[in-house]
């Protein structure tokens, strides 16, 4: 017992002495992150669509390696070994149906593999597109792209702008209006996409009620502006503040009035800007929308649904609205460098991919003029559109752009009824002339 008591006393003494040296843990100023934590954060730099594209490209390469009885862990190959593999892969890559990939698909596959190698957890610090070790592989890549173009498989296509006819049909169809929840939601989406040059599917689901605000200019005109810098595909690493604004126009189709009404009808329990429309609501109901947001797929097919509802001549995509805005601004004489601030493009060449093309109306008009010079009988609409636009520009420069002046239309009709055109003066001329005046600033 004495020995036990002595041992117990010794342990107590030890604990007491130890407590004098052990201080309680103080809260730390800085965070603690493992390598896995840091890798997870780094992966957030890529958009969801980019991550999906990368996964697809890497899987394709890995499937090819397995089929060829090669080591699928290509991430650990030396640059020289990887170059040999890629040289064969570019030439032999095929779709599930055995078809060759287009130039744009091949370019995307190569970029996907490059991103994968330089992302966590590998961080290879190699560039399969530019490094000299991959010159032979990239020579094959360039040769294949030229061959695809020669064979008609260069399928890179830019989105088609909405035609003037479809724009006017859309405006008069009632599909975009403030009369009911669905039409109002569609109108606000289209107005924001059109006036701010938004990309087809980018960022709509992340928009909140406070993403845009209504303000007044120095002369009292109300306008809508974006409230914060947004990360976009063209500006993933820097904050880009769009300088575009949507000004009030007055009338029943005023985009600012529609936006203000839309905000007032949103569900207070949901912060998303785009919410699911309620059914069977009354005009004087305070809330027109459900306590749940519109999904990404629904937002991504918005212009397709609008095209079907308005019975347009073509089923347009969301990105067609952005292409239309660029084309309209360019046709009106807005400088490319100013359009860049509107669309958030980083260089003028990207803007010209939209504007260095003839619209369907311009093509139709030019074809009509050429055919008429040969004495062919032609449909008149194309010529009328082109001449109406020319007259609208002239009248605008003379400061006579007022539809109330009757001689505007009379002068146009006299010109079209005279040689060499001799086009009958029908109501269609009035319609196209009005369209021309509306699209010229």
C-alpha cells in the first residue's frame, strides 16, 4: 500500500508539473489546408462546361490506350513518350460510330488533355500544344485539320443572327410581353440577353434579384445596369465589369418597365432571378412565380422554346441572341472596339466572327439586285428590305427620321415603282420601310 501511495503521489506530482508547461490551445489566425484541400480549390477555376469537356477528352484518350494495349496512365509518361502516343492518337481517334472527328472536336480533345495534365493532382507543367517535344505530334494534328477541311468536315459554325423578319414577328407575337408570368419571364430573359450581349448558357442560373438594378440617368431616363463584376468564359481570371446598359424606351414593350414589373412579381422566398412561373394567376396577384428557380436546362433552351412559341422561321439557340446584338450594332455603324465593351470579348477578331458575315436579309437583297440586272423575275422582298434600309439611313442622316412625314414613304414607293425596279406598291413596302426605320439608331 505504501508503494502504491508513493507511486500515486508521484503521478499526481508529475501531472501538476506537466500542467504548468502545457498551455491551452489558442485560436489560430491562419487556416490549415491539406494538399487535397488546395487541389479542390484550384479545380474551381474552370467552368462546369469546361470540366465536362476535359473529362470527355481524357476518357477518349484513355479508352484508345486500353484498346491499343497501352498503359492508360498517360499522366506519368515522359514528354517524349507522351508525344509518341499523341501522334498516333490524333490520327486514329474516332467517334463511337467510327466517324472521324471534326476540326473543332479534335481541337477540343487536345485542349482537354493539356488541361488535365496541368491540373491537380498531376501539375505536369508541360504544354502539348506548344512545347518542342510535341512538334511531330502537332504536325500530324495540323495536317489532319487541313485534310478535314478539304473533305468538308471542318464543321466550325458560328451562331446565326435572328433575321429581321423573325425579330419583328417575335416582337408582335405576344410571346414576349408583360401580360402573364411565362411571357414576362421570357421577355426579361430576352431583353437582358439582347441588351447585355450575354452568352447562351453562361451564368443565368447564378443570377439573383440583386444582379441588376434600375437607375436614372442625368436626364431622368431610367435604365438597367449590372451590379457587380462577373466571371465569364472570356474573363475567367479577372473581374470584368460590363459597360452595357438597357435604357427605357417607353410604350408597352419598354424593357425597363417590364424588368421592374418582373422584380415586383417575384417570389420573396426565392433569391434566384429566374423563377418558375405559376399557373392560373390573376393580373393583380402580388406573386406570379414559385418558390423555386428555373433549372439550367430550362434556361439553356429558352430561345428554342421562344422560337417554337412564336412560330419563327428557324429554331434559334440562346447564343443566336448574342450574335444578333453584335450584328445589329455593327450594321448600325458602332465601332468594333465599342462592341467589345458590350460583349466582353478580349479582341476585335472575336467580334468580327459575328459581324464579318452577310445576314440572310442582306444576302437576299444582293441576290435580288444581281438577278434583276440580268432581267430575271425575282421575288421583291429582298430588294425592298435592302433599299428600305438604305433610305432609312439617308433619312436619318437628314434628321428626317419621323414616320409621321408622309413624303418619306411616298418617295420610296416612287423610286421602287420606277425603272429598273418597277416593283408594285403594296402594303409590304410600308411594313419593310417601318422595320428599316426601327433598326437604324
